C-alpha cells in the first residue's frame, strides 16, 4: 500500500486539529512514505524551530526501522547501542514517531510529531495510524 498525497495531507490536518483541540499547544508534524521520504509537513505557529527536523527525523526513523521510535529507543537501551551504529545520521530514538502498517503488516509509511511531550506526540501519531485503510 502506498500513502497518497491526499491521505498524507488529511493526516497532517488531523494532527494539527488534535494539537489545537486536545493539547492546546503547537506542533510540527511530518508524514512520510514507506521509504521515509517526506510526503506532507506542517509547522504550527509558535512550534519550536527544532521540532521541524525532529518531527521529520521521527517519521523517517519509524518508516526505515519499521517500528515506532519508542520501540527503537527501547532496542537501543536493551542492546546498549547508539542510533549512529546504523550508519544513518537521520535516525532518532526520540519517541513520537509512529509507523503505519497495512493489513498485511507491511510498512506503508510513518508520522513524526514534535512539540509536545513524547507521550502526547505519540498519542497524536496513534490517531493518524488509525487512519490507514485496513483492506
């Protein structure tokens, strides 16, 4: 399954709505395809500038590693290794990256959210993951 530009833009809008309505704070949100390349992005007014790169890194990592960034962070701790061991300087263990999988379990893309707490970032990501069609 491929994530369309239309779906990616719908997801970005949904994330922005969640940030406004539920958390009342600004975020950056990035949606990428299954290879980790950016499809759609938004930075709300007032979101930290560092959150631009962080949100994109979270989405990239979730797609490339095939797991949420919280699971990737757990692996780094469990195996006592650093993300740099994977020879990819775009990987991050910061929670808030959520992988999208299709009905077969194949990676379809990912989202990265930054600007809130790690738990809040991940909660918005989970809402977007639920938007992936289950065929």
